């Protein structure tokens, strides 16, 4: 049986140095154990305004390994949008 985590991720990315750096989201279970991570490329995030939260806009991502969990099992479904991008130079 595959575990499935469903949620809406709302966060502000302050760690990316430039527009090509990916966002890495650590996924934990209810007991705060790492179950895996998701790596999202900034170019893949749609700009706002994003339409209403429809199931078709959810993104399914397979969990990838972390140092604490080298063999993750499962998927995470998320919906993500961009508030702003770096200013054009």
C-alpha cells in the first residue's frame, strides 16, 4: 500500500539564491519523522493569479530520498503558485 499525503503548501522561499535554484520541501509524518522530500524547479511554478483550487491543478510528486530516509515510499499531492519572481535585470 502506498502512503499518500495531501495538502496545500503555503510558504515563502527565502533560501533560493537565484531563479534557477530548486525548492526542496522536506515531508514529515505526524511523529515528525522524515518520510522523504520533494524537489520543485522554480520554472515549473505557475505565476499568479492561479485559478481556483481544482483537483486537476494538483501536482503529484514521488518522494525522493533524504539522508535520514534513503528509501522513501509514497507520493505527495500539492498545489503551488508564485507570488512574485526576481526583478528582471
